[in-house]
């Protein structure tokens, strides 16, 4: 092995967890700070603890509720298409009536002369 290229190894390095647990292990750092360890991790404890960081869970639930409310008021694409088709059909009827009315007016004006 080459000299002076390897980091210093600490056989009694302290590992400190956020839950307060401390233990020793070998590492290149003297002190290691961790958020989870075998004492507080849900996999090892069998208990699931929900950590809500910056209200993310609440925000997600709020978004889901808002989407449900919006979906109840929506009619859907089919309803929208049928409404548009009905509107177009009504416009065609109005156009047809106006054209026939105009044609009748022309005929009556010709017959009057």
C-alpha cells in the first residue's frame, strides 16, 4: 500500500442518532450524526412513525379533497360535446329559418311588383 494517500481510520467512531441512541463503529470520521438507526427505524421496530416534514401530508390530502370536489362539479367530455352539438344544431335551425324567411321575402317582393 502507498503511504500518505489513505484517510485516517477511527476504530472507535461515535455514531449519534436523532432519537438519542449512540454506538461505536469503525469509520474514517470521528463522529457521525444520523437521523435513523436500528433503534428507531420502522423496519426494525415494527412501528411506523409518520414524520410530516413541512406539512407535506396535509398539503397532499388537501389537494386530493379539492380534486374530488372539482370532479363532482364537472360534467365530463361527453356532456360538453353534446352541449356543443346541441348549440350548433340550434344555430343551424336559426340560420335555416332566416334563410327561408329571406327567400320568402324575396318571393313576396317579386310577386308584389
